[in-house]
C-alpha cells in the first residue's frame, strides 16, 4: 500500500476494529499498524475499554471475573466512562495532531454487547454516545465477522493460557468470555444490524480465513475507503512526521 503522511494542518483519521471476542481483531489491528508505520505514517494504536490510565482501571473492573452481579446499566455507564476519558486524552488529541488513530473497539461494541448481548437496546447507547462522545464517530469501522462458537472457544482458550502462564501477575479478563453462546449470537446479530444500517462507515470483513487472507482484505478496504494514497499525496518522505505513539498499556 502506497501511503503518505498528513500535513500538520490536516486532521487525522479515525479507524476502529470490531468483532466478537477471539475473532483475531487485535492481531489484525497490529498488522495494519505495521503497514502504516512502514510508510512512516504517525499511528496511534489504542483500545477500549482502556487506552488511558483511568480507562485501564475501568477495564480491569469490567473484565475481571471477580466483578460479579454488575447491573447491565452500570456496565453500560462504565464503558462510556472509559470512552469519554479516552476521547479526551488520546483520540481527539491524536486526531488534532494529524495522526491515524487505530482503536480496538468503540461505541459499536457497546451497541453490540450491552445493546444486543445485554438486551438494553440501541437507543440508550446512541443517546449516551451523543451526550458523552461529542458525536465523534470513526470514518471507517472494520467489522470482522466470524463464527460465534469458534471465536468464543478461541477467546476462552487464549485466556486460559494467559492465566495458566508464566507466574507473572496477569489480570483476569474472562468476565465476558463466560457468557453463553446465545449472548454472543445476539452480539453478532447486533453487529450485523449496525453494518446494515451504516453501510458507508462499517465494512464487514470475513475473518474465517487465514490471518494473512484477512489482512489482505483489510489493507484493501483501508486503501479504498480512506483513499489514503491519493488524498495525502506520496513521495515526500522529508515531510514525514515519523513519531509513533502507543497508548495501549
Ligand atoms: P477485548 O478488548 O479483549 O476485545 O475485550 C473487551 C471485552 O469488553 C469484550 O468482551 C467486549 C467487551 N466490551 C463491551 O462489552 N462493551 C464495550 O463497549 C467495549 C468497548 C467492550
């Protein structure tokens, strides 16, 4: 992919990745970040819940299996608390500085998991987004579509491996993976409904193939949808601001 860097005055680009637990989303995000960095583009890789010191504390609370009986509305509020902080501290400053912000999950996750999975519906999610997120939306969302059973099994295996791991203290992030297949079926349906409603922004990528096949599809979507190569112009490496930042902790 031939790309170039935005100039100082240009606002950055906001791209999010979405999908079920275990769909390979984080791997694909890192692979795309690698392609963009190879072009010396200023990339910020971040995630939700989390992405800031405060957000990571909220993440721990939200994902820890020891957090029991969390009311769905409290869960919804915490997701947005993390997001509001993340927008203020990482996403908006990154975009203002002209960076490409690649975010692992955003409000579509809340609509899919709390709206669909927890059956809160999409209205409260979109209403809170309007109030708390200044109506900031990504210009491109890659929705990695995968089989519910396979993805969830993969996520559960991965988390077991982590918790059985090297004796290093690793936080337990299994609370959502313990949900039923029916829950994840609702999450997937909600995701597909978002993609149907917002076909301009949300591109569904089939994540059932090999990681390399999926990566190729994603690079093509990013190139086509964001027209990065044409719009930013090429061949001006001396103007590149090659600074990179990873806010993921
Ligand atoms: P992940 O970052 O490893 O994908 O895990 C985050 C988990 O949090 C995942 O199970 C999805 C869930 N989640 C929500 O339920 N709502 C949200 O708004 C976000 C951002 C994540």
